[in-house]
C-alpha cells in the first residue's frame, strides 16, 4: 500500500520576503485567492484565463542546476497554491518602498 505518512501535510513559501507556513493547504486553492485572503489585494481577478495580466506576480525558485534563482512572471489566477511550495512570490505590494 501507499505510506501516507511519507507525504507532507504543509507547505512553505515566501511572500514579499516573509516566510509563510501553510498547514493542510487546500489543494484546490489558487495562488491569487491565497494572496488576497492574506490582504494582498494588488493582484486582481480580471479575466480568470491568464490573458489580461491583472493577477500577475513574480515567482522565484532556486535552480540547483545553475545554482541561481530563476524568476518568472506568473498568472496567479491559474497557478495552484501548492505549486508555489518552496518559492518566493513577489506581489505588487512587495516592489514598493524599502522604507516601510
């Protein structure tokens, strides 16, 4: 049988440089819904199909092959929250002033 104890029940990501641990994440939750539920409302739901760019965020992930970070613009309305496990997500709120 399958050893379910070998599977993780939590995830970790960084949002605008701050560590966020999520226990028992909802597998159907989208990254956009997660961000907005945390008060980060700069990314909006526009078309819901990835065409308008209103939900765009930057997702960064360490690439062990190159030894550096890879950055990509992502439509948060299409990306499952679980796909951001181990990533650094930067929203429009995270590119503001460093004086905060």
